[in-house]
C-alpha cells in the first residue's frame, strides 16, 4: 500500500517560471503544501522588500523564490544525486519540503519589520511548521515527527549535514535561486552564472555537498556574481533610503501608540506587535498589502512626522544620503543632530545612520559564529580541499568585510525657507565633510 509520503500525482503539475523555465511537481505532498494558506501568503511578501522603489521590476515574491529553491533541490536529488551511494533516497521528500518551506516565516518588509517589532522570521517559520496550521496538517500526514524534521533542516540542526547543506551553505539552492531571480527581476546581468554546470559537478558526501575540482571556475563565477549583486542591488543606497523611511514609520507608529495617541484609523493589525504579544494567527494575517493600506491611512494623520514619513514612502519622496561613519566622526554626527533639532527636524526620524556589510565568501573559521559551511572541492585523488586554497580569485576576497556607512536626511531641508539660511549652510557644510 502506498503511503501519503510516497504518493505521486496522476499527472505532473508545472509552474511556468522565468528563471528555471518550469517548476515540476509530481509529489502529492508538495502539491498540497503549495495550496496551503500559509504558503499562499508568501505571494503577498516581496522577495526584495523596498527594492521595487529603485528597480521597478523587482515586484517578485517569496512565493516564486520558494518554488525556485524547491526546483533546484529537486533537480539535484532526482538528476544528479540519484543512485549515488552517499545519497539516502529516503530523505528526498524531507529536503524537498524544507526547500519549499524555508522562507515560510518571513514577515512583511522583513528586515525593517523585524528591527522595530523585534520579531524573528526563523522563530515564526518553526511555529508555522509545528503549530495549528494547514502546513503542519499536511506534513503530519507524512509522519508525526515529519514537521519537526523539516524544522530541523531549516534551522540547520538536522543530524545529516548533507541534507542541510543543500538548503544552507556557501553554495546552496537558496542562494543559487535568489541571485538569478533577483537579477532577472531587477534587469541586471550581475547575478548570472552557470548553474547547470555547478549542479552537474555537485557530489553528495557525508559532510555536505562538494564540487568536483573541474567545476572550480563555474564556482568562481558564482562567487563573483554574488559579490556584484550585493554591491549593486542588495546594498543599493536608494533602496536603503526607502528602508530607513519604512523603519521610521513603524518606529513612529509604535511610539505614538505607546503614548496613547488616538489614530483616525485604529491600527488593529499591529496592536499585538506593539504589545509584544504576537499570536501565530496575528503574524500570518499581517502582510504587505495590509501595511501599504495603513501607510495610505497614516498619510492623513494629525501627527506631522507620521504623516510626512508615510507620504514619502507612498509617493517615493526618499531621503538623500552622504557617506559618513558616526563612529569615526562622532563630533560631526553629534553636531548634525543638534543642528537638525534646531532646524525643526527631529534627528530620531530625519537624520539616520545606516551601515551594511557582507562577506562575499565567508569560509569557516573556528570560533566565529554564524559563518556558512564553506565550499569544498573534490580532488581527483578523492581528497577534499577548501575552495579558497585552490582559487586565487576567491582567496583574494575571502574573509574581507566591506562595511559601508551612510547618513540619510531630507534634501528639502536646504530649500526650506523657514530654516535660517546660516543654519542650512552649516548643516550642508558638515554633511559635505
């Protein structure tokens, strides 16, 4: 008798995909997961947050990214790993479900939202997998312990490192999908690399996925693509400006609510977040469509700061920026805050420091937390060699942290005639420094 976990659909279902051409589904479990309320919610969470305000094509969602990650893993385990002694076929469904559901707990405008409301998308991913949800109901039909196993793979605590490395490593399916997908939707060429070649030279090993040494140059291309995407897309200063404003809108709403401010439209969907008492249902219900609707309401609020910031976000009147590191120039930043206050611009909301940093190839170094599992090359003699030991290109960038500091402010301060001209000139001079 065929168990639910083994059930195949009578006819293969396909999703037309601009990156992978087609996403193929034959497993009944995968099809049932896609139809759940919690997975469909990902259609209403953008993959790139505020980046659509810079690259107008970047409207894609975590829904199509999740399908893409699933498809890459499916092709690896069904085409490349199948029949190899190091691959345990019994873990196929587990890794497919983890690939599909890895982003399940992301909230609206993930990073800004998590900053202000101190939520954790990894925590909520686990709650959705294990709580009273449609996703849990589907997974539990495979086996009672199956939801917990899926959660462990996503949390990187599952005992089989090979299964985890397909979802989370320096060269995992998650990264391989989002680099290509984000490049496609933003219209840039940086994120393109030879994924077909990389998949063909992947080999399963007990300690994770390894790459045949003949595929090293394809991996170098992938690393450089990632490096360029971070510099040109993910850390784009205008996108960061939009995120700064979004962050300050949420910060202002939270501050007003705590002071007992009477909103014209009561922010019901946010109240449990203000109180730090968020139920799973509250979390699942809130998405970007609701947030954008409230931004429209808040444009008409009596509070001048909330109204102004909301109008800026909705109508894309973003902040200007300059390179300034407050840690290196604390006296400049402190004086700027004083001058902004004097000019009538609350520096808490109108003078914002933001920094970004990334390691293009963060190889594992003992004692350093949070580093991704490195890329190992499989040499012809069967030995494994860490990528940066063989690649001069990767060695040149491995472990180098690029930190970019910016300060964001409203440019119209310099044309605001209610601000004394000498004060404007003083602020301008300091920002140019």
